[in-house]
């Protein structure tokens, strides 16, 4: 689980406290931790302590890395949505939220329990209107209202307790009990995943009720899930080998096909080293197709087609976020991923005007990293047996480039971007 949060007070006043600091956030979490004492076992106390400590750690990390959006348009927009949901659902007694908007291209949001939320800025570029954003937030508020995080921590503690008991009962050579213990661990893992999938369905149900109370077009809740399904099933990005020569065959530096030659390790070819448990059964979320069927079945009358037009406010923020697309990757040190997408846009003749500038940024960063012996911080090692051969070719190319070759490409695209 990712733990991010932003502590924003005076929620209903629609006034943002820009003086909020890392120290005050951490102080709040420490106070929350010290006030929480509803423990049934030692394992449970340990699990909750680790949870709050992780929150503290990620607050500090987020501030240090400047990972949170501070743009007033974003903050006001999200604040207004939370305020509307709370005011239109007063019978549910929803507490004031503490949240972060994180710089990320993933269209996602999470409830972390205890009235904490994370909203990844990618939802503002990926979704179509403010109604779909409200649907996302309603779903996460539902998780919070149903205490899913708290229950999950308690279940994890129970799992740890049971596992300790099984291991303790084993004798040095009691292999039969060892096998039985392993079976018990697997069963518990299935049980936890099954409970998590049920949590998603219950959050869909309450989330839709919260959303319906807003008076927004109800079909947009369904459209949200459809869009997320499209994101999950998006076609793989495929780079043609010819794009490398097109982009990197420079006047003073010729491209060699050997730079992208991927040498597979035949010893491990065909082995994926995946866990033998059935993958779908240990997914923490039910697949979106099942969620869509469930929503349609239980709220069938509420999804009549309605004409929907996004507000000017949403369109303004969406445009900002689209413009920030590559900056988000740079913010998270994902330079090789950014380059992969930049090359794909070049290959498909994108009309985006900042592609050359961003390619220059990537290679300038990698040139500096190579000089400072930090290259592996930004470019993963090549895995020749990975199923994503396209991406591995890119990594092979980057690792094969010499320091001066990285600089030549950076200089070329810097000059190209300014012309």
C-alpha cells in the first residue's frame, strides 16, 4: 500500500492553509498514533504502529521530493468536490479529509483510513469531467466510512498471529506439519484477497449512493469504471526498431543497430518465476468487468444516457495536467519510462510541441548521472527475459551509450527544441 497524505484543516471554510508544513503534518500523525489504543493483540499494536510510522515517513519523503501539487486551481477544485459530497450527504457524518494531490500520471486515488486520502493528479488528465472525479472521491470516501483500512490492518495482524502459531508448533523435522502450515498461509492469503475484493464491491455500492445524492449525472459513475477498464486494458506500446535510427542517427554521431541488440539468457528463457498461486484470486481488486456487471445489475435504472459537458474549471485543470505529463515522470525519476513514451509519440507523429525539449531533458539528466556514477538510479538494469521486449531494448540502448554519446544527443535535442 502506498501511504501519502496531506493535512488540510478548516475544510468547510474553502480556505487553504498554504502555511501547512511537514512538521505540523508529522505532529498530527504522532498525535493520532498516541491517541489510538484499540488493540486486541500485540500483533495488532505492531501492525498499527507500523502503519502510522509509514505515514510519517512518506510525508517527509513527499515534502523532501516536492511530490505534492500546490497549484491553487487543483486544490480549490478538489476541495470543492469534497465539500459538496460532505454537505449533500450530511446523514453519513463524513469527517473533514486530510489529503494530498500527488504528482503522478496514474489515474488513481486511495483511501488510507482515518480520514486520509491520496489523489494522484493523473485522474485530472485521464478522466473526462468533474463528475467522474467526484465519483472517484465518493468511492474512496466509502472505503473510509466503511473502515476498510482499519479492518485490513486488523486482518493482517490476525494473519501474522496465526502464522506465528503455526510455525511455533513445528518441530525440526516435522515436514508434514510444515506442509500443513504452508497450506494454512496460502488459505489465509486467499481469504484476505477475497475480503479485499468484497470491500471494493461494498465501496462501489456506498460510493454510488453518495454520488447519487449530489444530483450529478448518474451515468458518469458507470463511465468512470468504463474508462478505468480501458486504462487497464490499454494496448502495449510498441516501438519499431527504425525509430532509433530516426531519432539518434546524428550528424556527428552515427547510430549502430548493435546498440539495441537484446541478448537473451537462454538458461532462463521461458521461465517467469511467478508465484504458483492463481493470479486473479490474489488480486486486491475484483476485475473491472465484474464491477461493471455488478453496478449495472444493482443500479440498472440509474444509468440512462445523459449529455454531459465538462466545466471550464475542469478543462483548465486538465489542460494544465496534460502539459505537466512528462514533468510528472521527471519528478518521480522515471526518465527511461518518459523516454519510452516520448519515442512512441515521435513514432506516431504526435503534434505535442515539447517532445524535443523533453528528450533533451532526459538525455541531459542521464549524461549527468553517468558522470556521477548514478546511472542505475534512473535506468533499470536490462532483463533480457522480460516479457516487455520493447522496453528492454530501450534499456539496452541506454546502457550501451557512452557518456559523450549521451551528451551529444542531449545537445542535439536542446538545439533542436530552441530552433
